[in-house]
C-alpha cells in the first residue's frame, strides 16, 4: 500500500526583504517629521576675562514677577491676571522715571524704572509652577517689548519691523533692551 504524504505548502520568502526595504523607503520619503521648536532666547555673551560684567541695579528698576505653586501671577507681591501682565510690563519699562528719555511715553512714576535701558524684569517661579503658565507669562513680557519696539520703530524710522535694516534693528534693541532675569525659587519643606 502506498502512503500519501502531503508536503506542507511553502511561501517563497526570497523577495520579502526587498518588499520590506521598499516599504521602508516609501514611508521615510513620504512622512514629514516635524521639528520641535524651543523658546527663542539668545543667551548673554560670556564675560571677558579681567572685566567686571556685573553692575548694581536700583530697586526701582527691577519689576519682580513671581509665579507660585497655586499657579498665580504676582507682580510686586500683588496677584494679577495674565491679561494685565503685558500692560504692567509696558508701563514699567516705558516709565521715564529720570525724565531723560526723549522717546518714552511713561508717567514718570517714582516706583517704576528710570529708563528702558535700566529696566530689568525679574521672573521667578516655584518648582511646582506649570510650564504652560511660565511660557504664557514669558510670552506676555515678550509682547510688551515687541509693542514698545514697534512704536519706537514707527516714531523714529517711520517703518514696520520687517522693513528695518540690521543697523536700525540694533538701534531699536539698544533703545529697548530685553533684560529678563529668570530664577527658580526652591520649594520649602513645609
């Protein structure tokens, strides 16, 4: 009697590697990979050796913005809303406290900065402050400086920011230097 053995069906896998390679190339070519964007900030230049790069800052020239663990914004120890930050920063920076700024429109308050070149924004945050709040406050500070610089550009050069030359842009940056000090406040063991 004859025994019938069935042979199992086999698949020719010789071209499987070629197909997988072609699929890999297809997906790499057709897929767009988004690039992450960070915070666009220029770090300060390094202090040259044998040079003193620190200076004393009068208290009135520092605007203290604090973010606490309850996600509250405090400017000079008063709780404010996010919508108020831009206006408060603008009025602080553009104050013209010493009456020598010919391009400032400030109220010349004795509690705000002497000159835009002397104004420092001190942004401190708690270890439990959420990133979203920190970035939102930074954006409001940036908007305030952008508005001040845009107004200065219109007054001095009668242009828009995108029409400036590099030299004019440097003049604007010197008129309203963006000086922000960022500090993290350590969490207390309460």
